[in-house]
C-alpha cells in the first residue's frame, strides 16, 4: 500500500513538472486564464502576454500598451512597446513617414528602410529592388538584382539603342554621397 501511494505521488509530481515545462497551449475560444512569460507563450497571434503574465486578447490592452507612432506610418517609435502597432518593427525615424522598415531603399543618402545600411538595397530577386526611380536629372532608372552580391544595381532605362550596342548603357550607375550617377547622354 505504501509503495502504491509513493508511486501515485511520484506520478502526480511528474505530471506537474511536465505541465510546468510545457509552453502554454489553449483554445482561443475557451474562456479561462492562461499564464505566460512572453507573447510567444500565447500561441494564437491575436493574444499577447500582459504585465500580469496572463494571455489576453491583443485589443483588450490598448490602454496598457498604446502604439506610440508620431509620424503615423504604422511603425512604433524606437524604444517603445510596439505590440499594438499595425507593424511590429521599430521605426528608425518616427518623425518622417517616408522612413520605416516597409519603405524601399533608394539612393538618397538616407536609410529609408531602417536596415542600418544607407543606400544599399539587398535582394534575392528583381522584385526586391526599387521601381519608379530616376537619376538626378529625371531620367528613368531600372534596378535589377545582382544575385551574386545580393545587392540591387541601378542601370539606365532605355527603350532602344540606335546604331550600336550602347555598352555605356549597360554600366551600373553608382550611388555616391546619396546621389545616383547621371544616365549617360547616349542612353536617354
């Protein structure tokens, strides 16, 4: 009898320890209290971990964690809690709505996409590169992805090249001091 009680007590202890080691799991439609230490413990994305360490619906704690977004671009200010902002990434310049992690990087001397790299656009395919870009004189420029370097390169946009192969039009335009090289005259 004593052995059975000891085995039962050990089994109960093992179950308790196993439950404590598991990540919090719950059905979002079920009512109850679910404890957490971070947002990742609340397995459904519409729930976050409150300061009381319980999973609560994201919209239920807007007053507790307001989105501080001075430029109203949907990205929260640096150093603030961004869990209720439309976009979770930190805005590196919360005074300018044209600078945030969702913007494309262009040659202008500014870190437009908050990557930490000014005027460098990383890519794995052409669709990662900026579109609708012009050189300082207003000539259209096409960006393509150099898959070897993983960086977008700007080239003059030409519709046709009369008389020769226009090798100067295939040259990569450089971004120097925040300004893109001017498209060669023969490529316009």
